[in-house]
């Protein structure tokens, strides 16, 4: 009877170790997959935010002081950049352009201050 109890305890111990190794490997595989996808999402959000800033600079160059800045959105591929343009901030003659894009809960924001009298 003692041999059977010892063997059963050994089987449970080995089973628990195998289960823990399996759970750990599954967690690591999921983390690595998320890290790769997260990097891709961040790069896509950064590119969209940069495109928003470039669009605002182009609008400012084309329209000059007649441009009425504010908030608008720009479609960039499958993502949307939200651009906020503030005139006379931080001081007179300056424009502050803030562009933000979100891809799969990853957010990137780019802010540029431009002098355009």
C-alpha cells in the first residue's frame, strides 16, 4: 500500500510540473506574439500621427493666415489621425499642431510648434 501511495504522489508531482511548464510556455508564446503585433501597431500609429502633422503644415503653407485652424481628422490608410491646430500658442505668430492616432489601443501623439506670421 505504501508503494502505491508514493507512486501516486510522484505521478501528481510530475503532472503538476508538466502543467506548469505548459502554462508558462503558452504565456510566453502569447507575450511574444503580442509584442510583435504591438510594435507593428505602434509603428502604424506613429506613421499616421506624422502624416497628420504633415497635412496640417501643408494646409498652413497653402492657406497662410486665412486658414482657420481647429480640430479635424485625416484618414491614413485604415487609421485616422486627429489633428488639433491652435493659433497664437505659445505666443503670437506661432501655431501648435498636435496630431494623435490610435491603432488597436496603441496611441501615438506628435506635437509641432511652427512660426508662421
